[in-house]
C-alpha cells in the first residue's frame, strides 16, 4: 500500500496531467479561432472534459491563458539559454529568433497581445506574468550587455523587445505579400533593429556621459 506522500505525489501528477491537457486544448483552439471568441466551454469541449471541471484547475479564463502563456515563455527562455551558451551568438541572431518564434507560434503572439493590453487583470495573474517576463528580460540583458550596454541595460531590453514585437504586429498581415515575403521582410527589419542597438548603444552611452559632464 503506497504511503501518504506517494499518494499525494500521484494526486499532484494527475492534477498536472489534467492541467496540461486543458492547456494543450486551449492552444489548439488558438490556432483555429480568433482569440477573443474562445470561451471556457469551447476549451472544455476540445479537451473532452466538462466546463465545470476546468474551473477546478483554473478559476477563470485569464488564469488558464496566463498559465498557457507562462509555459510557452518558459520554452522560449530555454531556447535563449541554449543560445546564450554560444558565446559567439550575435544580437542579430537573437532578434531573428524572436521574430521567427512569434511568427510560428500564433497562440503565443495572441496571448502576449492580450496580456500586454488588458487593463483589468487580477493582481495574482499580473504578478505571475511579470515574474516570468522579468526572467526573460534578465536573459536579454545579458545579450545586450555583450553588445556594449553597461548602464540602463533593462531600458535597452524593454526597447529591444518592444521594437521586435512592433515589427511582428505591423507586418505579420501585411497586404499583397506572400508568407515567405512577409517573413523575409520582418527578418530584414529585425536585423536592422539589432544592428542599430549593437552599434548605437555605446554611442548613446558616450553621448549621455558628455551631457552629464556639461551640466
């Protein structure tokens, strides 16, 4: 007969499996339906469970979406960590990888837009989202530090991410272009942004230092 701790682990494992099943169902729907049209009943039907059972794992749709996004961001972070192991990896390579991930992972893109523009999120969801986002930005800080950033590195990281996200938001549905042409265009813009950051960071810091000296 299993002891109490083994039984609890089994229950926790079962709960995690069910949560993953529900999240995977939601992610599948994101590929086929507009984000704002997806409700808990849709997700329940996709997962093959009752709508009531979903609420045992996720109190609200936002809780479910936040968990899905966090798990996806963790995957991105793992990819970045592997890339960081390559000391020769350039800022341009990181920029293109971010662009490709957002192009190829529609659910991630839709959820990022949702959570970065939604004004009335529950505090506990905001805290979870910010915790994972900070870790991602910590990795990006390291990349930009390699490019020459010594001060206000987090500010540069915010600007870098915002610039790349803006490229995807602006050009992912650009009219009169094929899918390959859109990707190539976004790659070129990502490379331009990375080049500006790589060459402009030291110059910006130098100029900033001179301005301080004059005051």
